[in-house]
């Protein structure tokens, strides 16, 4: 497998193209995902990220009105999907690994599985709070922050395993990516504090950053400038999400804590139906991508969220 940083270096100043996909909902097969990804292969994405979804809790009513708390994972299978996509498309896949829901031991086992599968890239994240909790709380025996996860991966990269006295232990060789927020992570007290912790992730061993989605390129350029001033000098891949439905005008800001520019909001509000919104979304993301490509940024990373036809249209305009 090729590491993300090597893909970027091999591109010799051109921007690389990559996508992020979500595992299918529990109980659904993988065929739909294959069909979704297939048309994108023409544009030679360098890698596919596969998100990780932690458990959620629901309450089921039992006899006598008692409620039973049940833990369910709605989108399981991240590691298996990575292996299946590698097998099917001969492409590098990047599993997201998260703190929430994992003990350090479970993380170590997952990393061992990845290493055996020949997967040498991971995107290290904290993860969000469980939907029924108001704020993120670490799993007992797990990590608090993405930076702690990076330290664990880096330790394995130097042959150090948990509670282990194995001599001459095998060193893994993971390339570690992390998340960055051009509009600040929503919990951070301010932009510069967030940047301070991003720098900490880089100092601990992160080799590239993927940004949260943004719809105004000025936010990305400002973020990159601020990162460079803070001494963060690793590649910053831009996360692009083509808007696809009218309700995303409120859903995306509330989930991802991002702003949508006036011009985009006005254009979407004028649309009669979601087919028209999709077209607006394609045109907006195409214009965004063209400008970013002119600036020779390291990479464009498209959030597919279960749809690829719009990304196919954008890719055919820009690559
Ligand atoms: P961290 O870097 O740990 O930061 C979290 C917050 O804590 C920030 O406010 C930061 O400023 C602060 N902070 C960091 N370190 C410290 C410290 N040492 N002391 C005090 N404060 C600190 N979520 C999923 O569940 N699954 C996914 O697959 C997934 N994929 C994603 C992919 C991308 C590209 C992005 C941008 C996000 C993704 N997320 C995913 C969402 C992500 O998990 C959330 O945004 C989460 O709230 C923060 O994750 P992080 O890795 O940025 O956290």
C-alpha cells in the first residue's frame, strides 16, 4: 500500500483526488457501495476513506413498561469494507479509527488486524459524543483525544505494544492523518486554542490533515495560513461536500458546525426541488474545486455521504 503522504509527493505538486464513504447500514449488503464507487474509478482516486461509526443506545419497552437499554452499531464493518474495496478496486483504503467506544486494547487489536491486511494508513479521530449524551466522554480504558490515539499508533510504529514484554516486537508502519477545522472545532473555546491542539497532533506524529467540509474557499486559505504561522507544515487536504438537498441548509450546519455562504443559501432557496438543489451543489463544488486546484493544494477529498453521481459530474469537470 502507498501512504497518503507518498501519494501527495508522487503527484509532484498536482492535487490528488480522494473520497470518503460511509459503511452501509446494518443489514445491507456491500453491492450498492461497489455500484456507487465504480463510476468514480475512471478519475483515479488515490484512496478511499471509510468512516467509523460507534455504538448508539436505544431504549426498548419490555413487559410491565420497563425500558431496556440496548447498544447498537448502525453502520458496522469499517475494517471489512476497507479490505473488500482494496480487493475489488485495487485501491488504497483508509479506515477511520476513533477513541469513543474503544479501549486501548481494542484499538491495538484493530491496528494489528489492519497491519495484517496490509493497510498502512489511518485517520485518527476522537469521535463525537454518543447521540444520547450531551458531550463526549471517553470509554473506560480508552482515549480522551485524537492526540492520545496518535501516541498509541506511534508507539506501535516503534514496536511498543500495550502491557507486552515481547522482545523484538514487529513495528507497524502507519501513516497517520488527522482532522482539522477551518471554521474551528465546535467545542474549542476559540480558533487559536483549536490550532494549538492541532499542532500538538502534528508534533506527536500526524503526517497530513483532512479538513472538515467548508463551502467558502476563503476559510480554507485562512486556515492554511494560520496553520503555517503556527508551525504546522504538513499537507492540508481540502474536504468538499456537494450540497444535495434543501434540508442540508440546516442539517449540515447543525451537525458539522459550519457556515454556508449567502450566495449558496440564496441559490438553494430559489430551487423548486432537490434535483435543482443538486445541480446548484454540483456547480458550487465544481467552482470551489477549480479555484483550489489553481492554488495547487495537496488534495481534494470528497464527502460522498452515500451518493456519487454528483461527485462523478464534478470530477468530470475538473480532472
Ligand atoms: P480532537 O483532535 O481530539 O479534538 C477534539 C476537541 O478537543 C477540539 O475542540 C480540540 O480543540 C480539543 N482538544 C484536542 N486535544 C486536546 C487536549 N489535549 N486538551 C484539551 N483539549 C483538546 N467521527 C466519527 O465518529 N467517525 C468518523 O469516521 C469521523 N470521520 C471524520 C473525518 C473528518 C475528515 C473529520 C473532519 C471529522 C470526522 N469525524 C468522525 C468527526 C470527529 O470525530 C469529530 O469532529 C470530533 O468531535 C473531534 O474529533 P477530532 O479527532 O478532531 O478530536
